[in-house]
């Protein structure tokens, strides 16, 4: 048993002492009412709140992302190619794949092409991954390396989208398990330093063995719920897995994840109206039609899986809601980026959670104006969803946006991150609502002691402070996963350093 003393709840309330035992908050008392014990932690009047969750991440890709060439600043295909050219290390092996990430070509004045990348390296594979991870851009050597059919290569001019792109990115893991696990461990500790206690990991791979191996090696910085994809559903069922199955330590099985359409920047989000200037009036791409989605979700549901459906376009959201209605059960729609006016109320009526990534609104605001003209008031419509009674949770979709809930909270409440006017400010939500959408527990008796300690009350912070919120300490089940070394938390650090540091 340990007390956390002199903690201040958000909103200017009087200081409290929290008693933590076996990972739970067992009592909350006015500060100073009981004697101080030798293992008690004095928070010095700092603010305390529930630990944060990122409800949608791709943790392995996020761990790799920062070790690849950053193309996010490129404003043209030519500029992206120039960044790659300047970043290539000439001493590297010729067969080593050059990987860049983060390009957004939706507003580029020129088009990606094989020729642009071949001019950099004709005999070394180059693979560039878009910021939304829904398309890849390859040179000739990469097309050959990854076995892309010659006729497909000629038609696409080096740019693959959706399933074809996912197949390439899945084969880019050049690091061994030990190195990759070390990178994931570093990313998890960085997340804990931002107040994160849990993530829903929707990495597009068989994640069970990865997470079992990581826990056996000492991973315990986050709670993790990992998703299962349709191609792995049979394997999961055969192994007796279902949502909530404890794998080991702080890791459990999460939902079945299905990707029904594409993304906005890639112009593959499936919409009710055609994209402007698109060939043959394209409405985007529907990866999984309802006739396939319904039996797939029904089978997964019968096997005990919660359901998570990726839908970005308004037509994709509508079709996903139709399938949930037919199933007679709720689930989650991941992204819910563009929703038709008539469908907002259906989220609540059907018990479907909207899992939204607010920072994407700021990444996509200009692309939305270009490709969804006249409809952007329905893009990332958090206010409309909440007012309609929907349950909303927030995430990052890292590596698409940083794994940092404070960034999502700031984007959801301010709808801007710079000097530009807010993007449809009528769709902003309050800090209280954003925090509720980013947490799963309360500072209350009987709740898990998953807690964040702050020097600033987020309820009174401005948008810039929210985005960069300093986190003094993070606790998972009462155990410290991060603490600011400037604070006198010697007891915390003694406890922390007794854990395995193998990853």
C-alpha cells in the first residue's frame, strides 16, 4: 500500500491523498488527514488525472518511422525526390532498400513517377510511403525487387494504392526481432512520457507472437490491445483468441480490424459524391463491399471479437453503419472522417463508437477543400457526433500523426495548430470532452491507478500549452512508467529501475 499525497484534481479542487494498493485506488482522502508513510509520494500540489489512451496506433510502423527519410515537408514530387537524393548514403549496399515516409501528394503540382526516382538510383530499390500509409511510390528496382507485375507497373507509373501498397510496406521490415522490439520499447517509453498508459495497436501483421515475445523480454510500459486482421482471423480462432484474451503482462487481444475504403490524400476514400476532376467520376475505392463485410464481421463477432471498421468517406461510413444495423450489434468505426448529415445519429442509435484522429483534420484541411468542396463542415465533425449522442474516442493513427494524445486533444479543441484560422471551429469540442475521449478510467475509488501527474491544469491551458503539455509523472497500476527527474521521486525511480531493461 502506498499513498500519493498532495495531489490536486483538475478544476481547482482542494488537494487530496490517494491510497493505492495492488494497482487500484482504494481510498481518496483530504490531503494530510493521515500520517505520512516512508514510501508515500508527495506530488507537491501537482494536478492528477486519469492516464491517457491512444485508441488507434500502428506501433511497429511508428517505431520504424523515425528511422526513415522524412518527406513530410515536400511540396512537390520533384522536391520529394530531391530530399531522397540528399539523404541516400552512398556507402550502403546496393540491394538495401531506401525507405522514405510522410509524403502528401494531394496538392502537388506534379505527379510521382518511376522516372523521377530512377534518376536518383536505377539499381537500388527506393520505396516512399505516403503520410496516410495508403500508397507507396517505387522506382524500377523496387518494382522488380517486390515482384510487381510489369503491366501493373507500367499502368501505375510506380504508385501503388491500398492493398497493393500494404503488401509492399509489410515486406519492408529489414530489422530483426530484437532490434525491432528495442525500437518499440523506446517508442513505448516516449509515449509514457506523454502520459500514455495504453494503446490500441492496429499493426497490420500477426501481432500475437510479437507482443508475447516483448512481454517475455520485459515490456510493461503500456497496456496494449492488439488488433487482428481478416487474413489472420482463422489463425486467431484456432488458437482460441478473442477480444479480451490476456496474452501476457499488460497485453491483451483487441478487435478485428477491417479496412473498407482508402484515404483522402490518396483519393481512395469511398464517397457519396465523385472527386472533382477524377477520371470517369471516381468515388474512391471500396476495398470490402457490404456483401463481404457482413459475413466477415458476423463470423468474428460469433468468435468473440469486437469489431473495428476503417471507414473514411461518407459512403464507406454509411455502408459500415448499414452492416452494423444488420448485425444488430455495435462496434467501432475507425476514422469516421466524413459522415453524411443523416448518419450522425445512427452512431448512437446503433451503439457504434467513432474512433477519430483530430490531428488528421489539420493535415487534411487543404486537401479536403480541394477534393470535398462544399462538404468540409462534415469533416472530422466531432461536435456533430457528440451532439448526436455518439461515443467518441481519440487517437493518432501513428505514424500518420504523432503518438501523443495531447496533440490530438489540442487539435480537437482548437481546430488549428498555427496562425491559420480554426478549421470549421463549430466542430470543436471542449477540453473536458476531449479528455474524456482520451481516457478510460476515473480518479475514483476502485479504479485502476493509471494516472498522469501534471504541472499545469489542462482545463485552464491554452491550445499551445495543451499541445506541448509537460508531464511530471505517469503511473500504470500505481507503478511509475515515467517521472521527471527534476522531481524528488526517488522512491518511484527505485521501484522503476528494478524492472527488466532488456528492451
